[in-house]
């Protein structure tokens, strides 16, 4: 059974490791393929972006050259446009010399241009083409028909801006080129001609050669018609015609906008292989950059990595199996130990050997389930030891208690006999109690007479209390009237006080007005003085003005005198007002104190009324209690008479209790017999406990 347990554990764990490793391997392989594809996608996106920036910078650079030179005076000169001749396919090499010299300098500075050319604005007939030796290569039909249907012409005319054409085979040089055209404008913003610069596709192909990666990775450019614009393989540009590859699966996807710009697997008919490819459109053009790499090259690194992963998984399985074997061996050993301990407990042996005790201490350390099992087993053994020892002690106590119970039962029988004797004595005492009850009835009659005296006194006290209550009501009414009058007086005093305060404030305002008048009088006096001075300066002409100044000065002096008198009067009024305010404050305080005294008197009367009411209520209660006492007195007399009769009955009942005591004695003998049986059960429990071995 032990060997089987080990085998099952080892086989299960090895199987788990195997399937886990296979799953991890598959996951790693899939992740590797996805990572490789992701790296390819990222690399192709970077290459396309880099290529696109390079191509776009190249095109933008030469667009700027054409735009800048197209605005020069040499290019804008259209004076000789009427001299073009069919035999020269434009102007002869002796005409348009300013333009030819300018074009020669541009071709010298920018060697990527194959030629520069100008055209008429109507049929786009050639005017000047430099180098001149290629001018005559234009066919007579082409010259007569014109070039107004070419896209570089239509694009420049429609946009009135610099335009990049699609690739075409130049009739002048017999090579694939692209034309960068711009309109020649006059001062009225009218088109007077078309100016172009032709770029051969060799330079763009050289750029694509620098963007190759790996062994098969490369990039190339196609236009919207599927013509190759640039490619690292020069074989595609040996012919005088453009290489059209629109039937290529990658190019067809780009032209039709299929799969967006994602990296996908295609059949490439240029190399007859499967390739991973993606594409992007160059902004501002109808060209597409296509980037591709062979599927075999992409997946070559994946296959190597997959082989390494499989080897690594095998190593993990072997190492994991070895580790699992030793771990399972230790686990089975711990389980065997706990199994032996469990078997020992099942044999009623709770005392462990020294080796088992060491194993319990050793394997209890840890936080796994087996350690928890050892800890629980140790607690169970300790609890069983404690429980059995406690049961043993309890059984011994039970045996001892049953013996004591037998002894106590015998003593209870003896006590019952004593109780019977005591009951006889109680009967005699009961007879004497009946006699004492008759004496109690006589004393209660005397108490009834005293209660009648108390009731008469209570009636007199109640009458006097009613008179005091009437006096209290009259005093309360007087105090309420006094309180009301005091409040009215206080309100009147407060109104007078407010009026005096307002009068005092008005006096202060009069003083302020007086000060203002005094200030005005002083200013008038100063004005009069100034007027007198000015009239003196004026001589005869100012005499009339002097009279007015004199009268004004007198008026100012009179105003000042009256103002002083008013000020003195205001000061007296202010002093009287202040005294009146102080007097009113004193009166106000006196009325406040009076109102407080009236309030205290009212509270005293209210307390007196409450006290009288309490006395009246207590007198009524006392009178009511006296009447009740009279009724209860009669009841008590009847009760005592009943007690006398009961005492006689008790004497008879005592004899019956004596007979019951004898019956109880017999019951105690039965209890003694039960105690003997309980003692026998306790001895049987001790025999069961003795079968256990415990500490």
C-alpha cells in the first residue's frame, strides 16, 4: 500500500509536469511566432517610414528647386515664344540663350535632372529644352500634337502649383522619368507657360538599394498604375518601357486598399516565393512604398528558437521529475508517521514512543496541510489524555458520592422521625396562638377610636385651608395688576429716554451746522477782504465793488456774532440734555429694580399658592386615608377571627403531616437502594477507563 501511494504521487506529479511543460512550450512557440511577426511588423514599419521620409525629402527638395527657379526672370521671359519653329521642335540653339544659359547652370548644380524644359500655355508645345542635343529627338507628330494631355501639364494647370507626375518613358532620352512641373505666372496671375524638370528613376532605385535588410528583405516604389518607379534590381529598368506589375498580389492589394497597411503573407510573382509584405502611400503623391521579406527567412529564426524551447522543456521535465521524487518521498514519510500514530490511537494507546514524539515536534513545523494535521493530531492526543483523566477522576468522585448518598439517606430517615415529634409540638403552639388572636381584636377596637379623632381634626384643617386659598388668589390678582402697571411705566420711561436721546443728537447736529456757518462766515470775510484789496488796486473803477465788499464784511461779522451766540446756546442745551439723559438713566434703573421686585413678589405668591395647594391636597389625602383606615379596621377584626379558626384547623392538619413524615421515611429507604445501584454504575465506568493507556 505504501509503495502504491508513492507510485501514484510520483506518476501524478510527473504527468502534471509533462502536460504543464507541453502547454508552456506551445505557449512559448506561439508567443515566439507572434513576437517574430511583431518584430517584422515593427521593422517593416520603421523601414517604410524611413524610406518614405527619404523619398519624400528627395521629391520635396527638387520640387523646391523647380518652384524657386520657375519664379526667376529667365524662366518667366516669354518674349520669344512666338519664334518657335517646327524644324527645331521649338527655339533653335541660337535662340532663347538667356534661358539656355540659366538651364545649363541648374543642370550643373543639380545633376539628378535629366533635362529642363518650357512649354507654351495652349497646346504645350516645346519652347526650350536643355541640353539642346536631345531637343530634336522629340518627334514631329508629338511636337505638332502638343503635350496638353500629359498629367504633368494638367496637374500644373489645374492646381496652379508645383506638381509631381507619374512615371513615364521620356521621348527625348528614351528612359523612365518623372516630371516636376510648375506654371509660369504673369503679374495678373495668368498662366503664360509650363516649366518642368525631368528626373530619371536611377536615383530613387539607388535609394532603395540602401534599404535592403537580411538576405531577402527589400523595398520598392510603384505608381497608381502599377508601374515600377524604383527598385533595387536594375534588370527591371533595362528596357525603354516601364515595368508594370499591377498583377502582383502585393501591388494589387495596395492599389485596391486591401488589408490596409498591415504586414501579411503574399505570393510574390517577381520572385515566385511567399513573402511577408506591407505598404504605405507617400503623402502628396500617388506612389506606394512596398516592403517585403521571404517567409523562409522570417521563420528560420523561429524554427531554431522552437528547437531550443523543446530542449529546454525536456530539461525542465527531467529536473522537475527528480525534484518531485525527493519531495514525494519526504511527503510519504510524513504520511506514514501520522498513519502509525493514528493506528496506535485506534488501539486505545495514547502514550507515544520517543521516536513518534520527536516526529510530532519535527513535522509540526511549517504552514502546509500535513503540518496542520500533525498539530491537530497532537492537540487531539492531549485533549483525549486530559478528557480520560478527568473522566477517571469524576468516576472516582461519583463512587464516593454514591456512598455518601447512601449514608445521607439513612440520616434523612432518622431526621423524619424527629420532624414528626416537632409537628406535635407545633400543634400545641397553635392553640396558644388562637388565644393571642382574641386579645388582638380588643386592641384594634381601641385603635379605631383614635382614628375617629384624627378624622375630626382633618375636617377643621381642610376648612382653614380653603380660606387661605381665597386670600392667596386675591393677593395674586393684586400682584398681576402691579406687574402690568410696572411694565407700562417702564415702556413709557424708555420712550421718554429715546426721545431725549434723539433731542441730544439733534442738538449735536445743530452744533455741527453752526460750525459750518461759522466757517462760511470766515470765508466770506476773507473774500470781502480780498475784494477790498482788489477794489483799491482798481482805483475809481473799483469803488462800487469796495462798497459791496464792505457790506459783505459787515454781514460776515454779524453772521459770526450770531453763530457764536447760537454756539453758546447749543452748549447750554447740550449740557441740559446730558443731565436729562443721566437722570433718565437713573430713573430707568429704578424702574428696572422696581420691576424686578414686583417679579420676585409674584414668584413668592406663586410659591405660597403652591404650598397652600399642597397642604390642601395632603389634608384631603389624610382624611381619605382615615376613612380607609376605618374600613380596614373592620376587615382586620374579621381576619384575626379567621386566623383563630385557622389555628384550630392547623392543629388538626399537623397530625396529618406527621403521617406524611412516616411515608417520607419509607421513600428515603428507596433512595438508599438507588444510591447502591449508582455506585455499581460508577465501578463499571472505572473498568472501561482502565482499558486506555494515558498519561
